[in-house]
C-alpha cells in the first residue's frame, strides 16, 4: 500500500489550489475595472488617473506590508527589477484607459482574453515553460472566442479586419501584461508577494508621475464628480492593490499560461457587471464567443496536474 501523503506533500499541493482561487477572485475584481473604467475614461487623462491610482494602491499595500511581514532591506536589492515590472504594468493601464475611451467594455474584455496565448509564448521564451498540445488547443479556442466577441460575431467585419482604435490600443497594453506575468517569476528573489507588489507600485508611480506630470497638474481633481472618484478608489484598492497581490501569488505557484487562463472569465464577469449597472446584455451571437472562452478555461483547468 502507498503511504499517505505527509503534511509537507499536502502543503505543496495546497499552493497551486490557492493560486487557482486567487486567480478566480482576480478575474472578478478585474472585470469591474472595464465597466467602471469605461464610464470615467474620458474624464481624466489615463496617465494622470493611473498615477493617483498607483499612489493610493501603494499606500494600501505599503501599510499591509509593514503591518504583516514588514519590508526588509533585502527587498530593495536590484531596484531595476521594480522599474521593469512597474513600467510594464503602468503602460498596460494607460493603454487600457486609452482603449476604453472608444471601445465597449465587453469588447475590451475580449481583447484581454488574448493575453494567455501571448503569455504562454513569453513564458516559454523567458522561463522555458512548455505549453502542452491540450493547453495550446485550449488557448486557441479561447483566442477564437475572443475574436468572435471583438468583431461582434460579424464574419464580414473579421474578413475586412475592422478593429476599433480602442481595441488596438488595448491589444498593445495586453502585450505588456502578457510579458509582466512570466517576468514576475523571473525577477522575484524570494520576496513575499505583498512586498514585491509594493516595490512594483512605487516604481510604477514614479514612472507615471514623470510621464503624466503635465496632465496631473492640469487636472482639477476637486471638480471631479463622485463617479470618477469612486472609480479611482475601486481601481486603486480592488483592481490594483488586491489584484496585484493575487496575481503575483498565483504567478509564483502556477505556470504563466494557466495564470492568464483566468482572463477567459473576465468577459463573463463584465457582462454581469454591465447588467448590474443597467447597461444591458450583448446579443446571443456574441455570447457564443463568451462560451468558447469559458470552454478554454475548463480545458486548461482539466489539464492541471
């Protein structure tokens, strides 16, 4: 008979499971940024908005780090690591809000689901992570579902490759996000996720403050309405501070492709957000693409070992 697994084995098995749960919560929180972001994207310049977002998130994460594990001096070794990660994520968010100025939230969420396929490629190039045939098939199905939604189930539009300007902006942002995922594992030197996230946020804040300095000073922050400030607070606390920690925790315990596979749930969450906000639901034909992205997620989770 095989001896029962000891505490160490059970502990090791629990880490991937916790990574999956972290990404499930991640996908639901990220979805809110699409719906709320589209309602506020034209009110503030993307660089200025995200600078304030990173500031608030850095304060929240910094307090969390200091009251739990603390921020050891060793965490500041090779600070260039944080500049790379902060630059990638800052660029992603700026391009996201540029895209949300004109693109529909469900459509941009569909673009987001292209990141697993890109992340698998970067994961192979940077970490040597191999994507199995089953995973590659699942990523392909998910990408097909994303394209179905992006082109709004219009085959003629697909043949003409009519992509909105907003979707194009956001696609390049998603490319940065896809690089970010394997880079976290490559650059982490044993720092706790909350500490590593804090360093990345500080670096991102510095970059955004320099790039968006003129727009930050030109914005009349006191004149912004409650919706915009509510969006900024949601983005900073839930869609930034919380999701950064969740993403970095999951990245340290799951392959990059599987971490990003949870983005396939985002369009479904966005539809629920849009319905809750009274913005209606997409057509039945578009829902076919959503179903394909959900199928891709199921296939990737079934292939987990």
